[in-house]
C-alpha cells in the first residue's frame, strides 16, 4: 500500500484530520476527514474555519497534489472543532455613543483593559484585533492578537486614523479562544 493510500485509510479509520491540496490551485485546500475512498475518488467531510461541518465533498484522487497532517494548522483546527460551540457564545458589551465629537476616543475608553473579548479596529485600510491597553488624547496602544491566536505584541496607533470598530464578532471570538488556549500551553 502506498503512503497516499495509507494516509487516507488512517484518516478514515482513526478520524485523523487532513489538509488536501489540489493541483492548479496553490491556495485552495480542504480540511477535514476522509469518510470513504477508492482508487478514483475520495469522499471528504470538510470543516469551516469556525470548526463546523461544511458538507461532504467528492474529490478525484488524481487531482490531489499533497496531503498535510499533524502540522500546526491541523492541531489548531482540531482544537477549534472540539470547542466550536464556544465561538458562538457572545459577550455582553455595554457600548454607547454619547460622545459624538470624540467618538473614536470614547469607544476606545469603553473597551480599555477589557480582556474578555477582542476589539478590532480598521486603521489605514487594515484590520487589527486585540486588547486596548492605553489611550491618551491622540494615541492608543493595542495588544495585537493574530488570527491563529498568536501574540503579536503591542502597537501604538493614532486615534484619528481609526475608521471602524468591531467587538466580539465570530472571527474575534475564535481568535480569543485560540489565544487563551495557546497562553495556557506555554
């Protein structure tokens, strides 16, 4: 039995997570488990990035260029799948918009030092997520957290450069869950 077939069988029999990459599309891959396969096709249970079953996919074996497994992404996704219901739990965040003249600073002050949810800000066209640590009249410090829960350190931004805020959306809840998991592992 070749290595490719062994890995498909291992996934099927032992519920092992795999990433299947297709030829001709370097960025596209499927993450999940093999349900069944034969010499021609693979029936694959695909999962979303939020750990939910997306559906079953039938793939031609000859179109699979590589199989990744037991890597950082697979381990992270296995954790997300086993904790997927936590991502749906929203945090009560009492936010108001009383100060219309200094609305940016007002929002930043309201979420400062809160670590029970992530705040996302759009600054100069890019989004950053993390915990607001400090503010003054012109600047704020964000302890940035990457989408896979990695600690990215602190960044200071100009308050006037913020064009958008979001709080506790699904992506942020997933990121916070991974950050807390990785922090406990260290």
